[in-house]
């Protein structure tokens, strides 16, 4: 009987020792890969947040129809030009906009309102923006427009590469 008891006690001690050894081995695993993964995730989140803020600023640059035709409109188009990647489809659209900018009807008080900006899932440099032109003189609620904007980089700064109205 004493032999059985001794075996049970030794078996319990051995099981406890094995459990401690396994737990200790798991706890001593190198945390570097986890830190690297966390750092990469945080960097991606920061990039998405910066892209979304850039897009908000871009969308609120100014409404051409809110400004009298002339040099003030050219100034707004120049501001868009500074935020556009050279040689991109967005830059080509800007050339057409510059040619037609004085044809927009002057509507005092109109302004762009950004409803929302979201990073597109799975695409680091693509942003979805929802905006509308608000005219305080009109009593109706303005319709929103949805844009997919592909961002690029020029001289270390974020710029608009392509803009598509959805």
C-alpha cells in the first residue's frame, strides 16, 4: 500500500514538474516577432489615418463655384495642383479643370462638406471619400458624391494620383 501511495505522489510531482517546464518554455519564447508584428500594424494604422486626414484636407480645399471667376479661382486650382501627383491621371484632369474653371456658375456661400473618409480595405493607398457641396440658400438637402481616390507620393509628400467618382 505504501508503494502505491509513493508512486502516486511521485507521479503527481512528475506531472507538476512537466507542467511547470511546459509553461516555462512558453513564457520564455522570444517576443521579438510579436513586437515586429505589432509595430507593422501600428505603422499601417498611422499611414491609413494620415491618408484619411490628407483626403479630408484635399476635399475641403475649396469649391470653385463659391469664388468669383478670375485669379481667386486660379489660386484654388493651384492649391489642388500642389496636392496632385505630377503626370498622373489626376494632373491631366486638373489641366481640363483649369481650362473650364471660369465656366462654373458663381454661387456665393457654397462650400464643400466632407461626410466621411475611409481607407479602402486591402489597399494601402486607396481612400473612399464622401462629400457634398452645401448651398445655404437652398432649402433641400444636397446629394452626396462618393469618390475613390488613389494616393501616391511625390518628393516625400502624399499626393492624389487618380480620382474616380463612384
